[in-house]
C-alpha cells in the first residue's frame, strides 16, 4: 500500500497497522541511525530514492515530496513543545557551531552525499548556504529567540572590512 495515494471512495480503508506505521515514518526519517543502516545496505538508498521519487518533476512526485516534508517528528535536541515536521530539521554536525541549541537537529546522519541528497529532498537543511541560513533565521524568529549572537554569527565569515563596507 502506498501512504501517499488517496483511497478510492467506497474502496477499502487503510489498515490500522498501516496508519500507525505512517504516523511513525517522520520519526524514522529523522533518525540518523536509520540513515546509517540504509546507507550500509547495497540497494537501500536506491530503493528510497525510487520510493521518494527523487528528482522527478511529476505531480505525484511533488505531492509525495510535500507529504514527506510535513511528516511530524520529535527531535531529541529540541524539546520546546513546538510541533515539528521533517522540513524543520537541520543537520547537527553542520549547524550547531553557528546556531547552538536554538534549532531542531537531526543527529548522526552519515556523511554520504546520497543520504544528504535524500535528506534535502525531504526538506532537511544539510549544508550551510543562503537558503538554509534564511530557514534558520526564520525558525529562530518564529520561536522568538532573542540571542543577537545567533543572528550575527552567519555574517562573521565576511570579516570586518566587508561589514564596514556594508554599513556605508
């Protein structure tokens, strides 16, 4: 059964166990240990790429991607009572040095480009770039973080000469 298909009116309902498994899918995809196990299997990542419709531009792929991104997750690194979805997560190894304790992290994902591609497809921020920094700033704004050090940290690599030029 495919959790992303809409049941046909009058057709068979989804089995209870299937619904329960689907509800746990977000936590599974947010687990670094899951990704390490899949990366160790010869066909594991290829299978997930097929199931997730990685890189496809069809309407079905767009719907599947949107659904994956909105799966509810629990993050062990972020317990502020906020409802999180998969696309809210950031790779801890990449972002903790800049964002400290303020972001919800996925921990211990393997440093494998194929895994990173699948995580990006699911909306997880996997590299420090303009889009992920904007995502982080939106997250801390929405959660009302008031630590100015966090907001200024991404600009530090520009150096003092760049910052004074920007102020002119």
